[in-house]
């Protein structure tokens, strides 16, 4: 949170002749008592192609700054024509109003400025060397460009973090010339892998139709779980059956010899049933 907040800037004497001074009524709010003064300055951009022609029109120190809302009038002289190329005097340029605390800029306001002749004939055919007395400037005060910066004030608590907070997920994003390029590559790789996987699935699907023995093995393998679960009950039935068979055999042996053939038939049937149950247990 900024200790000093810019609330508003009113541009005075606008429009005005080119060589007239600039006047700004600045209103700002201070939330804490400051140990040093605030520095305000106005910069004129002499050329849109190079910062070589930028010139500081004026600067002023404001302080001591009381807590609360403050207002003052900032005046600056017109730019020095000798430091501006003749081709850059007429037309649109920029002025920058900035504020700093201990050489740390915390706010900047930019305005477009249109310099043109008032005479229509000069507008149609401007001379090679501008006639400054007939040039009028117009500041587009209704459309300022405001930029704020987080700085350290008097206390360490007000200092902005030197490094951004850790973002582990940001490490997953590679630095590329084009944002999202790596994501597109990953998507393409996923599509290729998906296509390859789809081909394998297709081959496997075809194999199910042609490989008959493999299907039988799968059926047997799939039934193993069911047989294992039911084997306990079958084992109990077999044990009961074996015990009952022994009883039957003992009971049959006590019967007369005329029933020997029936006993042999029953024993053979029990042996066949035991052999069948043994196969089920193996599976």
C-alpha cells in the first residue's frame, strides 16, 4: 500500500501558446508522517524516436508533508527550442509529470500534447523553420496515462518484496518466445501418443477375434476367481460327501452279498464323482 496517493491533477491555462509556462494543480493524500520531502518534476519528450531530446522542464520539493489531503500549484517553463529538432516541434508529443521519494519514483502521469498553428494557411503549408509565436499547444488533460510504482518509504514494512512469491506450478511452464507454444507441443505429443495407443488397442481388438485359444484361456483365467470363492463351499460339500460316502460304504458292506453288484456300482459312481470334484478343485 502506497503511503502517498495521487488524487487528482488539474491542468491550468490549457490551451495556451507554445512558449507559455505549464501549470498544474496537484492534489494528493499522505497516510503517514514522512521524514523527507516529495520531489515533483515535469519532463518534455522532444522526439518520439529518441530519448536524447527529452528535457526536464522543472522540479520542486514539497515538504514537510502533513498527514491528510494536500494541494499545491506546480509551474514549469516551456521547453528549450534549441534542444528540439525543427521537424519535431509541430505535431503530437508527450509530457510526463512524476513524483519521487528519495529518488524512488512512485507515480507518473503522461499527457499527449498537440502543437499546431492557429493559422489555417500555415497548417496547410508549414514553414521549414517553425514560427513559435503562432504555435499553440493543447494538452489532452481528459485522457491522462497514470502509472504507479511500489516503493520503500520510511519503514521496512512498506518495502515491496524483492522477489516474487514462490510459484511451484510456474516452473512447469517453460520460457518460450511465444506463450502457449510449449503447451501446443505437449498437446501434439499427447495426440501422437493417443494415436499410437489407439493403434495398439485396435491390434489387440483384432487379436481377440482371431485368437481362439487365447480367448479360452482368458475365460478360464476369468473364472478362477469365481471358482476360488465357491471352492470353499464345494470343499465342504465334498467333505460331507466323502464322509457320507464312507457311511454308505460301511452301511452297504453290512448288507447281504446279494447286493454286491449294487455296492460295486455305487462305489464306481462315487469314484467318478470324486474324480470330477478333484478336477474342479484344480481349476
